[in-house]
C-alpha cells in the first residue's frame, strides 16, 4: 500500500486517487467505520520528562488500539473521535446515508470519510453528483474540515472551483465547545446546496463563453510554462504535458458534443489534473492527489481564473 495510506476502502472501483480496498456496495456508518479501519478512539494522556516531571499545558493524543502517539497538543485541544465524524454525517444527511470511501492517512494522524449527497444536479446538460468530505486530524496539525466535492458522473472528474460567490469548504478548530461547533455546522448541507447552485450558474456561463483554438493554446502554455533555461529533456517533458492536456480538450469522447467553450476547457484541465500520469511518480503521489481533490486543486483554480479573466 502507498506510503501515507494506513487503512481505507472505496466502493465498486478505485476513485480518482487510485487507492484502497474495493467493496461492492457503499456501507452504512457502523460497517464503514470498521472497513476503513477507523474503529478506534483517541485518548489524551499527560506528558512527562525523562525525570518524571509533568509537562504542563500539553497532552499526548494516543490511539487506544495500539498505544501509538498521534501528536502532542495543547491542553485546550478537544478530540473529535472518528465515530463522531460518522455520527455528524449520519445526522446531517439522514438515516441510511452510504459512505463511498473512508480511511486513515499518515498512521492515523489524518482521517476522512466521503458520502454521496442525496441530490444530483443537471448542469449544462450533464449529471453532477456532489459528495461531502469530512476530514479531521488527530495530531494537532489542522482543523476539522467539511468540503463539497462535485463529480462529473460520466467520467468521474472532480469539478472543484474556488468560487467568489460560495464556499466549498467549512472548518472548525479543535478548541472551545466542539459539540456546539458541530451543532452549528449542521447548516453545512445548506451551504453545500448553495455552492452547487452557484456552481451550476457558473458552469452555464462558462458553457456560453466561446473559446478559440488560439486561446486554448495560450491557456495551456500559461498553465504549463516553459522556462527559458529549460534543457532539451525539460522542454520535451513540457511538450508532452501540453500535448496531453490538448488531447483531453480536443479528443475526449465525452466532450465532443459540448462545443468549444470555457466549460469544455475546465473539464479538460480537471481530467488532466486528476488523471494524467505525472512525469515522476513520488511515493506519496496518490495521497497528495487525494488531498488536492479534497482541499481544491490549484491547477483547476488557475484555469478557472484564466478563462474568467478573458470573459
């Protein structure tokens, strides 16, 4: 298994990040917790020096099943247990919600669950299925985050865009009254619907924005720049990446009827950003791709900014 993935599962086929054990049907929360290897709790314990002197103001977050120390945090830090994450999503989406994927990264320091939202959207004549991602850290490095991840159903492209009109992610820090904060976060579903509505309006506008072949060429060159000092090998690699992106714009079967417009270009960039083979596959490539899927892919955002500036 890849370097940072500790445990996980996914439904029917490996998702965009290409990781995990595949199960036939998306399970409910209790089974998902077990399949994902998240059926453990975090306990907070005092920290001592080698001379048995207690270190005030800090605690260790320890996984109960194997006594692994996940992180050192301040004594103001409140734990959000894995089961609470599933309970939150169960309550948010209603009884019977199914979880497409869930798992643990970096030895339990980061965990996530992904559930399909109950409503599908028809945008620019295509089915877009929104997912809700709940991610959490147990090492003190980050907040609890809930994000909307829209997926173009026909080809499993993720379509995250950093819109000015609506947020796609919402977070809460591990201090204060966590129960109250999670209760406040129950308007997340409303926020997700608001994001999807704004995304739909944006996609309709991008669909109407015609793009010439020369503009496509310029956009690709801006997204994948060629340094003036590039070696022959570097220049060859840049050309390969540019050709790959152009192929996804011009030749993708699912985009043939879309027309030459900004919506088609954004889809091509999304396909390239989440499916193209990298020049060098690092040990943590798949995990990093998953993180960009959850947190927002900068290449897709950059492409969106380029076409918006030209509108």
